[in-house]
């Protein structure tokens, strides 16, 4: 199960020593990835060395409402610093306003930038703010835009991952995209229930030993 875990630290008051410990722990437990803020990507890249643990960071975090050119510049920057995967927050406000013809190109451009360097793009659709119909629409839009993963949550919304939502996304995307469940995942049993529902990755700030 550890091969599905992304060990995450995105607290705004965390210190460099916290992030170094995060990376060391991720490597010790051979988890799938370590997720941290863009500011610390370059440090983490050096710290990881030749480890197989993937380096993940966030863009447009946590609300996604920056202008497209700002988010895309940040995607370029974190890729240059050594990120293996980018978790991009969808512009939820624009999406809910019905501006899919604006939201989708932003995601497609980010996907193209990642894929050019053989990196992966996840899009956080923040399911707590979406109806089931909107989740289906967002999932289809992201697939059409070429994303690699649909991700449920930032951890800053009122609600995180839910089994029923993972089932809905899996039913919508089939095997055309992966799913990262995140937000409030603190026990092994809950993580296993999300995996059984269709999640391919588990994003969590809980220590990897919880899931061993």
C-alpha cells in the first residue's frame, strides 16, 4: 500500500527542517511520492538524489483562481526546479460560472508542458464545492484536456475525499485517467476503502507508518 501513498506537507508555517524530515521519511518508507510547496522543490530535488520517490508540488494552491499566465509560468518554474508531478488547482470559480472554454485550455496547456518533459499533471477539482453533475463535467473536461490524474481535494475545503466521490469519478473516467484521493485521509482502513473504490494514489499528511 505504501507504493500508493504521497506523503504531504503544505502547512504555511512549516520550516525547512520539517520538509527535509518529510523527504527523509518518504524515502525511508519508499512511498510513491512526496508533496510539498513550490518554494521547496529545488531543495527537495537535491535531497531526494537518486531515490525513486517522486517529487510532487502544487500550483494555483489552494484556490486556483490566479490568471492562467501566472499558473502556467509557475508550472514551468517547478518543472525546471525538478518536480516530477504537478498538482494544479482548477479555477473553481470560473468553472462554476460556466467558463469551461476558458478553464479547459489552461489545463490543456499545463498538461502539454508537463508531458513535454515526461512529467505528470494532476488537477485538483475540489469536490467539496461541486455537485455530482459538476464533478462528472469537470472529470470529463480534464480527461479531454489530457490530464494524468483527477485529484479530489486541497485539504482546505470543508470536506475531503469520500468513497462515493471516488466511485463517481472512476465510473466517469473509466481507465482513461488515474485518481488521487486526498483530504482527511488519516487511517489505513479509510485509505483501503478509497483504493477499493478506485483511487490509484492517496495523498495524506499522516505518517507513512500509519499505512504500512
